[in-house]
C-alpha cells in the first residue's frame, strides 16, 4: 500500500467525507438500553440479546443491528428518500425488535444514560477496538461505552461545495439546541449527563469541529487528534497525533490510507462527516418521541425556508454546549432558539412530504419546549416502542 501524503489526506476528506450530490436521503441510528421486566435492575447480556435477535431474523426494513460494550442495542437504518420513508422504515424495524424482545420478557428503554451502568460499568465486548478504547479513555471511557445511549440523525452532505458548507455550519449551530431540547439523562445537576460524559473525554476527538471551510476544518481536526490505537497488535495510545505519524516524526513508520480511514472512525465530534452528516449530540428518547429529532433536524436542514429561520434563530445559541447540557431548555437563549426551530420544522414537514410527523413534533414542543422543559425534567419515563410514553404512574 502506498504511503500516505498530506495531499492524500485532503483528497480523501474532500472526495469521501464530503462527497456531494443531490440531498434528500435520511437515516438514523438509535441506541437503546435493554431491560428485563422479570428482573429489574439486572443487566441483560449481549449473548442473550444476540440469541433473541438471531431468532428475530432479518429486520423488515433492513436496519443493521449492532451492540455497544454495555449491552446497548443499536439499530442503524438504511438511508431512505425523505423523512417520512425513513421514519416508517425504522418504526417497522423497532416494532419487530420490540415484539421479539417482549417474548423473552425484555424491553427497550430510551434514555441518554443508565445510572446503574454508571455505578457498575457492564463492559461486555472483548474485541481489540474496545479494549484499546478502554485503555485510552480510562474510567471515563467505561461510562461512555457502557452507560450512554444516543439517537443519531444522518443527512446528505449537500448538492455542491457551497451547499455542503451551509449544511455543515447549520448542523453545528443546531447542536446546542438539540442537546437542550432532547436532554434525557438527568444527573449531577445536569439535564444531559450523557453530553457531559462525552465532553469530559479527550477533547481533541470529541469537541465540535471549528472552521468555516468544512474540508479544511475536518482535515486539520483529524491530523491533530491523537492516534487512539494501532491495529497491528491492537496497541492503545501509541503516543502521537496522526500528523506526527504522517510525517514520520513519531518513529512508528508511516501510515497508509486505510490507517487514516480507520483513524476517522475513532473521532467522535458532535457532527461527523462520513460521506453524510452524522449528528451525534442527541440523547436517546423513548417511544413515541424518538422520531421527533429525526423529523426536526431533517426539516431544519433540508427545507430552504426552515433552514434560513434556523440559521438566524440558532446564531445566539451556537456556542452554548455547556449550558445546553446543564440547563436544557431552562436556558432562555436556548429556549428562544428552540421554539423558533420547532415552529419552522412543523411548517416545513408538509412541504417535505411528511405531514403526519408535524403533529408529533408539535406535541413534543407543547409538552416540553414551549414550557421551558425537556424530558430530563420529567419523572422517570416508561420507555418502550409500541405504545405512548408517559411519566411513570401518570396518565396523559
């Protein structure tokens, strides 16, 4: 394999990470904690989950099933044309999974952290990548890997370079509003303990990417990030940035393109370009609300009028990541931005061919956003796909 050059890095970032084309596809990755109704408080092993999922067979809409080190179950949808189709496909797969889990007394729980796994990390995957991550991050990494769950929205990069830059900047500006509006992991005086856990890790690979030019910003971010591991022997933290490895200054030889592509998978900023934009800052949510961030983000980025409103609304709140995690929609700057964004999204969804999702988004806004609240302000939620979710012990 030909050794990598700096030009190769920029070519890969431009041609692969920021590959442009007509936008419109929507995907999502939903992470869920799995609970045993017959033995509350005990962890469900990945081995048990795999047995259930093998019996479930292929999912009807083709979502990919994977597992996180703490036993979280992740469904990654196939990209669909339009948010209505994306929602329908993922809903079908979640219903299928929920039915098969229920036969074994298991259920999906949608929340950003599991306090029990925070107290006693339930680390179950012995693969080389995860062993290296555990060694690299230390104890904070155990909390991140074993006790957090998110909902990630995936949208196209953009039609061309100009459009890609606009969508990239808007996705970042929306970040704090999304953290605040969907905060669902209360703990230690914060609304989104999940976001706080991620912020407390290696900031060189978890902080937002800064820069107007997305290709330049992402290339610089990747080059300056520390190398998490060497796959040859699964060596954690070899003590160099990727830039140092590239220039041969670390005494580890020189990397090739596959090394750089793998390095990119070990970077976890709130917005990550992978040939599409992956928004990673949203706490996992229970049914019926998990579709809301997917619909909201798609409307605000894909619809031109809603995007214009969102860009203006989020400008005062674009750097309020810490306030978003701590205060949620209790922060007045974030609250004003969120209200305008939800209104714009509700107006845009019929234009995007998804009128049925507008009442759900509006219902979430009425229950939370317009009242200056987020799910973290609720009592513990009953969280399982297939039925309406209300605070435990209460009825709507």
